[in-house]
C-alpha cells in the first residue's frame, strides 16, 4: 500500500489491518510512514463515528469502546 485510502470505512479497515498484522507497532509509526498526522487521522475518523483504542490498537465504531480510558 503506497497511500492511505480516503474513504473512512476503507481507511479504518486498512489501518486496523496494518496494526493487527504488525506491519507497524503504533498508529504514530504507521502515520509517519504514510506522511500523515495521527491527530488528523483520529479527527477525520472521529467525524465518521470511529474512535481509536490504545489498548486494542485499533479504530472501533463509537459505542463499542466501553472503557472510556482507552479511547483517544
């Protein structure tokens, strides 16, 4: 993958896959590799109903992040 997709659902899927398959160990390293700002990605996906779980290292739909402490 050379660039991150723009479509929110595909972007979430791509990021979660790259983190799950351990291509990258953090969201920050993934974003750095694709020349993106992690805060911008979180804000963009937040506008589309997703939140990032630090504990699970994945974006999840809002409402499926039961532990408020884990979401940023």
